[in-house]
């Protein structure tokens, strides 16, 4: 039996197509690791839930919640499936390794080779790769990263499951006058004030565009939302509503990894507000790196005048789940 683990909305979005597809085919149970309760538990009731203890260091607390997992949860479990690179992914992978339970890593092999960017995700995914038995890689580049690192375990190129949710949207896309903004990553918390100040200035200059920012609940982001006087700041959107908006926008400003994949599939250009990305396959085609707030105006000016793109998505074809099911069938 497989134990499928998730704790954040991005993890759940990428695991949901698998959960829905393996019902009646492969035995499984689900474990919620406790991060995004207000988003996740309203959508799907897991078999088990962890409680993250309060501690001085949030990452330590997340790690300990998985390390202190009740032994009964692992009863009859032969494989644990984790997705991505959060600290709870590392925690559950390590807890499984300690119990000699095989680890399946979805979205394996992504790399920046810079432990500071993103922190702590880059270290998490490299550590998980060392104890993974089955690596489910989105792209050939991810696969080759694992080969070069001499990681053990079976490796498969399966694409990214987030794209399986988007097939019905592909023909609905238009280029309107909206610009979607999402900024929340930990590496941007120290300069989120500068990002928001620059975005607000750009929104004033390009007043023919509507800049929309679904504000992240993190306090480090929330405390600067007052700077966005020229931006339409809204509450976080359910994923289906976010994709509806994505289909209408002219382009995107974001530090999200998942949006880089989704934009590539829907042929929308995204300005990536980060120093480095673990998804370089679409750089200068769908994705354009913006390392500092001072670089943003030039990129917005360029992409506003060159926003259309029609190129294949390098992250998958929207049929990743069927490939993953074939891999999992071999185990059971």
C-alpha cells in the first residue's frame, strides 16, 4: 500500500490527479502534514493528519512532526509517495527511510545547485534524492541531473502532473489587459518591500493594464500590502479560479515554480522574480529571469510589447498521471 503525503496547496494540486486516478487500481492512504489547513482540508479529507508543534524554528518544527509520526500510520505501508521539496517532504522521506519503507519522489531531479536559492528547498530535494527508491522526473534535464549525481533507485521521465489539470483550459486562453502577480517565496521576504514598491510604480506607469495580486497569507508578505495602491490586491484564489485568471492575462510576474510550468503549457510569458530557477527549460521562451526589483521595469516594457508565444511546453504534455500509473502498477 502507498502512503501519499501532502501539506501545502501546490503539493495537493500536483498529487490530486494521482489520487483520483489510482482509486480502485492501487491501494493507498493519504497523510496531510499540516501546513495549509485552510486550503487543503476543505477540499479533501485525508486518512491521517499531523500536527506541527510550536517551536522557535518553524523548519525544525515541521521536520519533527514527521520524525515523531505514529508507528500505526505506517502499518501495511510498503511505499511512501512525497511531492516536491518542502521540509515536510524531507521529514516523511527520512521517517520512511528509517523504517526501511521505499520512497517515491514525485517531481524529482530539479536543481539550482545553490543552497541559498531557494532556501531550504534546494537542500531538501538533494537530500531526498539520496534516499529515494523511485524518482519520477518531469523532464530529461531532471533525469540527467540524477544520473550525474549517481543517485540510486529507478528513474523515470513522466512530465509534471500539474499540467494534467490544464488540458481543458488550453483552448480558452486569450491575451487580455490583466497582469497576474504572485510573490511569496522565502528568499524574497527580505526585499518584498522593494518588489512591491517597484510593482506599484510600474502599475502606475502602465495604467492601461490591470495588475492583480492574490495576496499570500504569510505575515512577511501581508505587512507590505499597503504599498500596492495601484494594484488590485485580492484574497488568495482557489486553483481553478487562478487558472481562469491565468487564461485571461497578458503576462505574469511571479516567483512561483508551479506558475512557470503552467504558463509554459498555456503559452503565457512569466517574469520570474528570483536569482535562479530550478526550471531552466523554458528560460527566454516562456520564462524571463528578473533578479532584482530594478530589473523589473525593463522586462515589463519588453514583454508588454512582445507578449505572444506559441512554443511546446518542456515540462510535459498533460498526460503525466497515465505514465505514473504504469510505473506504480509494476510495484503492485
